[in-house]
C-alpha cells in the first residue's frame, strides 16, 4: 500500500472520533503530503488546511465537502504518480 493510499484511508475515516483526534489525523495527513513535491500536492495541502479550519469553526458540512474534495484529488494524483 502506498503512502497516498494510507492518507486516503485516513481521511476516509475522519467522521468518527473526537474533534481532537480528527484534527491530529488531519495534521498527520498534511505532513505526509508536504513531503511530496509538486504544485498539485501544494493545492491539496491548502485544502486540508481549509478542512481543518472548517472543523475548528464547527462548519461540519464544509468540513465534509472539503475532505471529500481532498480524497478525490488524491485519488487522481495517485493514478498520475503510479
């Protein structure tokens, strides 16, 4: 399983758990993506930051929308890089 697969799997499980744990998982996913080079990954990192901000401010619909966008984008990037 690639690192991108692990990040995608982590993001897909973010609807369960405390806000603190979800926030920690977002940070871990962000850190893994920062290690990748390329403009596409930088854009995904920005989306994860927005996702975390939405979670912190209680905008759960926006959090879910952004998380789904990130997962979808990572799926496309995974196909391009394999």
